[in-house]
C-alpha cells in the first residue's frame, strides 16, 4: 500500500500465522524481512530477491566471523544461482534421483534438499531460485504468467535445502484484482482498505519475504527452527497463562 508513495518499501516485523504444521521448519510466530518494489518486472524481482538473500548472509558471515567459526558454521557457497521453473526443477529431480515428481504442485522438503544438492554440485551455489508455481496455489494477488495463466510469476529461493523466501510479481490493476478476489469466492468488502491503494493508482510491483529464523537455522546447520527463535511458538507451545480459566466449583 506504500509502494505508490515510496516506490521501495521494506519492513522487519513479527508475523503471526495460523500454521497447521508441527515440523522442524515451521513456526506460528516468526520475524520476517518484507520487501516490496514498484516499477519492476519479473526478471528484476528475481535479481533483487537473490541480491537481498546473498548480501544478508555474506554480511552476517563478515560481521559475525568469530561467532560463526566457534559454532562451526560452513562458509556460504555463492556461485551462479541457477533459476529453474518448477517443472524444470522436477525434471532435474527425476534425472538425478529417479523420483518422478513432475506435475506436483510444489516441491516437497525432500525435493528442496535434493535440488539444492544439485545446485551445489553443478553451480557451486548453496542457493537455487524456483519460479512459476501454479497460480491457484499462490495468494490471490499473485500475477499469472501472461504466456500461460495456469502458472504464476512467483518464486521461492532455497538455501541449503530449505525455502528461505517466497514472493511474486503482484497484480497491480484494480479491476483485475477485484475479479481475482471474486473468482476465489472472497468478499470484496473484506479488502476495502487494501484495494483503495490500487483504485487510485499502483505501478507494476512485486516483492518477497524472508523468514529470518529459517535463515539462521540454515546458516548454523541447526536441526530445528525453534533453536533459531528466542521464544519459539507453534501449535504445541503456548503460554498457558494466557489461556487458563478459573474452573467453576
């Protein structure tokens, strides 16, 4: 909503999710770095995504060199980051592992690990960017690919086998955005404030969000994302003092 004013907007903030997953990679509350850019196209967004990811991690390596050495952290391999569509990544996985996942709507955790192993082997890169996920599996504001509306101008960046950021080019046309909301069975009145920014003019824009606990987990080779959070919260970890009620006699 601030892009028409500032063109480039970023924020570090807590994010709260109704996350149904109890895994080593999910939190119900996490800290995110959100970035949104105006007057950009899809390729420029991929450049920005990779630039932010690489520079964040290489800065952390430089600023915390002694700490990372003490903790035994591996040096980040920054080669040429391969960019693959979801289908291309699945074809590589089939060739490399014999596991046929072509046509699946997303990469599984096992897929993410294996495609990152391939990127390190073939491109000396701890990173791989995967694009063009199915449109119906992404948020309503994700722009469909004009060449094939069944897939979207969306992307994930993976780091050492784990998705650390996700984003897309956004739908910026007011009427198209309204239609997308209605087509998904949602109520326009619930998005009134959000839509206002688009009604009065939004440039071509897009962005992404990095999960900082996941970045920390992966940089330090921690087995569980909870070890990268000061006060980890998930479905099985709740402050009981906030939910305890006095029992009636």
